[in-house]
């Protein structure tokens, strides 16, 4: 998550607007190609990694930066409080996708059996007394696509929740409900982490860790909004050593997971 923030800020500061928009378009395209490549990859972990990195590039290039493009094109102004930008223009218009978000939530809630405990709970509640037989089927045919979809949907949900919480017309960033969301996500992420460390399959563990990190990051985002700490990832040029350390740790982790995937495939 911090690397994604840092990447966006670096591109915005180091590239000319036209160059940046072309670059982000190809970034999203590369992400899409990676996800499709993962469909034909062998091994659960490799497919998960293709879906993860493809999804990250897709989200950054074809979702976040698309909002950046249209916000700048039509002159959307940032939200400024006490002379400081607290919400960028692209995030002010992102809640307009609420209807599309609901559309996907309906699909997952009423048609797909997933590994999400929250969705499974809601499905038990809704279908407990239903006289209509509803057959829930897992969407597991292509692990790369599953990872891609779940990553983008949980990121989308994270943004929608936070942006509505931050909006004073709905809740407000200092409202008790926002605090409840933040600390609820903190507690939830701890329970998810406890479950995560007991998962033995690398691919499944990696997919579950995506949700765990995003849920935890909701708490981090709110704390940053409250100025509880300094967000170094929004100033990557100032904190180069710290960001390089995070990046190298990320590369080491990915290399290790890829190696374990290849090793396990040879063992089978």
C-alpha cells in the first residue's frame, strides 16, 4: 500500500501530465495482460502472483489515474482545510461509482461463494429462511482472475468507505462512526492475521493476506487523516531511504514466494 501511494506521487511529480497519462494507460494495459497471462500459468501461487501484480497495475493505471485524468481535465478542485489539501480531486469524484460498486456487491453476495467470512455470514443470514433454493458456487476456475477481482473490489470498498466517512455531508472524518470504522478494521485485521498464520497453502495465504493488509490499512489511513503520525509514503523524495528499504523488502518477499512456488511445483 505505501509503495502504491509513493508510485502515484512520483509519477505526478516527475512526469509531464501528457506523458504521465500515456504511461498510466500502458500501465493498466500491462496489468491486464499480466492477469490474462496468469490464467495460463501453472501453480496456485504463480497464478496468485500474476493476478496480484496485474491487479495492482490495473487499479493504479486504469482506475486511480483515470480519475486523476478526468478530475484535472474538467478542473475539479481539491478539498482544502486550513490551507492544506486533505482530499485530492480524483478522490472527490470517486464516490460517484457507488452504483457500480453496489452492482458488484450484489453479484458476490447472491451468486458467488467466496472465502470472505463477512460475505459468508451475510449469505447465511439472507438465505436462512429462504424457500427458494439458491446454489452458491465458488469462483475458483482461474486463480489469477479471482485474485484480480478480489483485490480490485476490496480496494474499491476501502476507498468508498473512507471517502464517505471523510465527507462532512455524510459523516465527517472526526465523527465517532469514522473512529468506529477505523478501530473496527484494526480489530478485524488482527483476527484475520491470526487466521492467516495458520494457513499452510502459499497461494491461499497470499490471497488472504491481501484482504488482511487492506483492512488494516483502513485504520492506517484514518490515523493519517487525524495526523496521528507522519505519512512518509506521501513524500517519497524526502524519505528516500525508508521507501527504498520498503521496496527492497517487498522484492525479497516476492522472490521468496516465487521460489517456493517453483520448488513446490517440482516436488509434486
